[in-house]
C-alpha cells in the first residue's frame, strides 16, 4: 500500500443540531490540507467564503467567493475555524438567521463535533 493514497482521500461527515427552533444540517468534507464546511437547512449553496492562516498576520485572511459580499457570516466563521484548525477552510453558510447569538450556537455545535470526531476535520 502506498502512504499517499490514504493522505489524498476525501472524508465526508454529516451531522445536525437543533439550535433554538431550527434544525440545522452540517456537511464537512475533509481534504488533505483543507476543510469544506456547508451549513444550512435546505440543499442550497448561496454563499461561499475561504480563509487561511497567514504567517504575516494573526488574523486569518479571508474572502467571499460566492453570494452577497455584504453578508460576512461565511467569512467570519471561516476565519475563526481557520485560526482553530490552522487549515484552509471553505465555509458555505446558508441560513437566514445571521444574528450573532445564533452564529455563536452554530460555531459551538461545530466545535462539539470537532472534539467528538477530530479525524473527520
């Protein structure tokens, strides 16, 4: 067996959480050096942002790739997860509720899953 075969594999991980009144679904796709995280309640790709750590700055750099650039929810979440994981993070946040207290619950649910299943992230 060749060691690079396992390293190049893609891992998919689906989990959900009831946050307040809403059932939220999460899909994590772990790639070799990055993570694609989709968050939503219906099959939709309305936004996409990417963030990664920079050796020149303590705050990860990020940019919006798809969707309304004035909605910074995907960007902010990608930055915080990039800081935590030290990986390149793609985030697609597809929920109407972008209230700060709700996004804190979203991030908490993601971190709980990361603690329970670190190999999936």
